[in-house]
C-alpha cells in the first residue's frame, strides 16, 4: 500500500466510446477499479411498481470496470492548465484494446492517481511482484490444476513416438538439466539412429544450440514437422556434418526399414482446395532424387574433400519434396550471414528444397500493430468507426494472411505430399512457433479441441521457449507513461511510445552490421548473443557494447528487472488472430469459440496467472512457478461451458464427406479483421470487402533453393563470394541493391532494390 498515494477518488468521470459516467475510482495493489451506478430507466420505459417484499431485491447494484495494471499499454496524464475550465485527465490504452479516459475534479488528486498507477505498473522491479504470486482463486477454479494438462511424454506417446510406426524416433534426455540448450525443453524427440554425441556436436552449429527436433509426427504417413534455429553458416560457408546428418535422418524417418520411394500428393484422395502456388511443383522447381550420406559415430568428421565419410544409405527424400522452411525474407537471412549466422547452404542438404517465406521480424510486426492502434486510438472519446485508411496502411491483415499461407504450405507438404518439413526463422521461437502451431491445427483435429489447443500452446510455445516475458513486456516501462507537457502527439497518444510502437532504429544499419562482424569469428556460440536481439537479428553496434546478452533482463542497478521495449512484439497475438481466421473460416471444426481466444489474449497480459510470465521451461522450473502461482488453464477449464463452440461437429472424421476431412485449409484471401477483439462491430471494420482483398498480396514464398536450382530470392545459403561476385564482407555494401539475383522487380522476392535495402535495414535494427 505504500506505493499507493491515493486509494479512492470520488466524482470521477469516465468516458468510453464517447459516453460519460460518473463514479468512484479505487486503486488497489493489483487493480484499478471504477464503480458507478447504472443510469435509471428512461420515462418512456414502463416499469412495474415493486412490492414491499421485493423492493430491496430490485435495488440497482453498481457496475464495475476492473483494469489490471500490467495490461496498461499507454498512460497519458493531462494536467489542468491554469485558468482553464478543463479538468485534469488520465487516458489509458490497454493491451486488450480497452480505451478509457478519467476526468478528475481536483488536479492534485489526478496527479497522485497518475503517479500511483505508474509506480504499480512499471516500477515493481521483479516479476515475482505481479498479481499472479498473490492471486488465490475461489471454487470451482480452486479445484482445477491446469499445470498437469500437458505432459510431454504423454503427448509424444499420443503422436506415436516410440510406438508402432513411430519407432524411428526416441526421446533424448541430453537437455534434462538445460545445459545443452537453456531455451529448449528437457525432452527432445530425435531420430533413433542419432546418438547424443552427434546431437552435442550438432548443437554447436545452430544458434543457441536449438537443433532440429521433432514437434509433430503425422499418424497416417509418419511424416514430420521439426523445428530449429538458424545455422551458423556465415559468409564463409561454415558447415556441420553432424547437423546435416541429423536433418537427413529426420527426413528419412518415414522409411525406417530402408529406402522406399515416397508417394506423391497426386495419388492422394484428399481434396486439395486453395491457392495453386501452395504446391511447390507449381513454382517451377525441378527436384531430383538425392543421395545422402548417413554417418556412424566413428565417422562423424568431414573429409578434406568435403565429402561425408562413413556408412551410406540412399534416401529418396527429394522425391517427397522434403522442405526446409526459412520463415524470413531472403534479404534478412543475408543480413544474418554478415555476422556469422544465416541459412542452410543447400549444396550440403541435397535431399531437400528450401523455401523462404518472407515473414517480417518482430520490429515490423510491432510497428504494424502500432498503426492499427493509431486507427482506433480515439475509441474512448468518440463512438465513430475506426479510420479505415489507417487500418489498411497498417499491413496487419497482410501479415496474418502470410502466416496462414505459410501454414497452408507446410500442412500440404505433410498431409498431401507425404513429405517432411523443417521450420526455422532466426532463433526459432517467434515465426517458427507461429508456423509450426498453425500448421498442426490444420493437420490434426485434436489441436482443434479445447484440451488439444492447450496442449499445443504448452508444447510449441511454452516448452519450446517463446520469450513471453520479453515479447509481452509484463513489467512495462516508464516510456509508456507520459504527460501532455512532455510533448505527446495527438489527443490519444498515437504518436507516443508504447509496447507496440516501432522504437527500433538509429545509425547506419549496414555499417553497424559490418562493425559487429569485425572480430566476430573464432568466438564461441554464447558470445554471439551480445550481437543479436532475442529474435536473432542484429542490433546497433553501440547497443551490443551495452548489453551482456538477451537472456538477462536486469538493469544496471542491482538486480532490478526491466522491460526491453525493442523486444516487445505481438507474436502470440498474431498466432491467436490467425487461429481466429481458421475458426471463422471453418466454424464447425473447432470445439472452442472466439471468446476463448479473446480471453486467452487478455490473460497473456493480465499477469493473474503464472503461465506466461517467463521465457522458457528452464525459467519456470527455476522460479518454481507451478507451486507459487496458478495456471491460466485453471480459468478456462473451470468455466469450460463459456468457451465451447455450439457449432462444433464433434470432431467426426470422414475423408469421403466434404467438411469432415481430417485436414482443414486456410483461405488467406479471406483474412478479416478480428473486430470482436478490438471492441468494434463487424460493420465498422469489415464492411469494405474490396479493401480486404487488396490486403492479401503475392505469395508468401519469396524464393526457392535446391542444390541444383534457384528461383526467386536466390541462393543465400551460399557464400557471398559465390553470389554476384561480392568478394566477401568487403564488397557486401555494393551488392545489396541487386544481390546478383534475377527477378522482374530487380530486387529480392519481388521487391525493388530500394525496398530490399529498407528490409535489410529493419532486420539489422
């Protein structure tokens, strides 16, 4: 209570959607509560006369608005000007898109309320001081234990790992102490023929040792989705025999008894609706069968000739169209190569095709949502609809459509082409989690149930190390609290700094990249963390001198934790939005309803539960979060009836009946605004269908690469010397505009040279 300068203020006026009401504002240690009496019925409404026995029951009760402090995204204090008739006000913009303004009769009370909110929101110092550590639920929620819903071993068993048809896989315990890869789960499903010794060496080649591991095994064809981080290829073309062997074994896992030709999608009886460019064969890449060398532990080193020694096995993975998906734009992958990271050189992965998806990084997504907020920022003071022009310029729907098309591509490769897919972006916990989880929703009816969706979030987001604390900014920031006199732009703070404002930038990004690259090599994997942000993308050289690594969320004063504004991004929000699109397009195929997704996003930021407070499985274990806090799934499972979809068909699967197939396919061109989330009507946000069709652009696939052919974006897995004659890092600047690639736009993936340069600069921020 010592943080609260004033706990109760009377005669406060609240304005929401342009409607004012007067009531009392209460400040508690964890919530801001506004209560008011509802307006009496109008005289035109005929009211029955209450009897003496029912008069007490009919007495109106106050209405309350509860706002938990961590959900405040932006707070603006406007003090009363001397001699002005205007009252002091506080405007709040919340991360669940609640917009309210409070007007105070007394300026001093308003100042004390503002300072109290600021202290309770962004000056806690430690995550253990948020509401989750003091929250105590009542029954029936008290009797539910959401922490036990997900059991990793049970989920791998359900998928068939180690069972009949899945004996090509085993569970490695190399990471049970989290020393091998601190951001990965304790249990790692890997091919049975790959030893922990090989895994240990392979870890040195992937950023933060996030090696390729299984996340989904298809029960009908034993094809897989695996995920990883980017390789440490660099412009020198570094390679790892152990990594190549691991990926080859994953792609050969559906033929555990020897080399067997895989069937193609042309023989599948499953219907294949959707856009034709989702099929790799339609993109003009000729893929021939490839011979892959599989090594034993005794021969796990590279020969001087660059060949793979040891025991060989022929793998017909190429005939399956096995796919490595690099979720990044090609130019972004090239930017990573400048500091020793990058993408696979397909000369060393001849058993696969690589596709670049052109999904932008966390900074672009943060900026996109900031533009959406700009379009709806006046929701407190006016009932007018959003600015549709600003909504269109935000690019939000285009980003969501890109995720859906990427998931569609992956799901088709698994379910129709009977192929394997390896997904990565930079560090493999943002775009990778989005694509992996969405494609599994398309492939597996279990993940479209309430319990299955919970398991999916636990597996592909929480267990695989999405950085929830960094991305969500639970401890907020002083930068998100401003007064009008501090230069706030606009009446609602649209131009101010917020958790989803684009604050990255500064300096010459290319020069910074080259300076960072100087002296980079011959350092261990851990030292690279100081040069990249938590999405594996370059920061300014000056910033890298100030930071000791992204895994630390400490300030320079003691052990006080702070929010890194540049690392906040609506990554999980985008996943929920894309799931909403699938639910809207296939309303009978999901057990849960739209409200479930909306409330899940709310509790991502509410800090009422411990589920989303940490960045990794290791962090949650070390913080003993399961015994100190409640699981967010307690909330949903104890109120399950509120979140069930009445249109659900019960999950009945019949491949011969349209609408009951095992798989569902996204319709990216039908992407729409999730108007319920933004507190708007469908008419306000989705009335202009022509604008929606324009939001969906060209194919998300910006380039394809095999050992023998390259189309679109170019072969950025190769060394810079091999591409356009750049001659290494010294000639990198001269080659950025064209990159030596041939496409109609003269740039990368259909972009103009100037657009390619801008994209690269954003990646380096």
